[in-house]
C-alpha cells in the first residue's frame, strides 16, 4: 500500500524565533542610523570648510581695506 507521506512529504516551517528577528531588525536600524551619522558628519565638515574659507576671504578683504586706508593717511602727511 502507498503511504501518503511518501509521495507528499510534510514540510514543516522553520521555528519562529522572535529574538533572532528582533536582533536582525535592530541591526538593520543601527546600520541605517550609522550611515546617516556618517552622511551628517560629511555635511558638517563641508560646512565648516566653507565657513573657514569665507572667514579667510573676509579677513583678507578687511586687511586690504585697512592697508588702503592707512596708506592714504601716510600719503597725506607727505602732501
């Protein structure tokens, strides 16, 4: 006689492990947060570089203006 389980074997699902699923989701979330933190750090560094560049340009412009002003007074003494 043919038995039913010989031709149609039962496939049992893997056991439902709540801890491993929670661990995987937590790992995915932490990886996403880490990637976002890296992107934010890169943006912060770029903003600081631009800020320093603007500060240097303003300081250079101020220095030029002060030199022009002081040279004008220096020339007035000789005239």
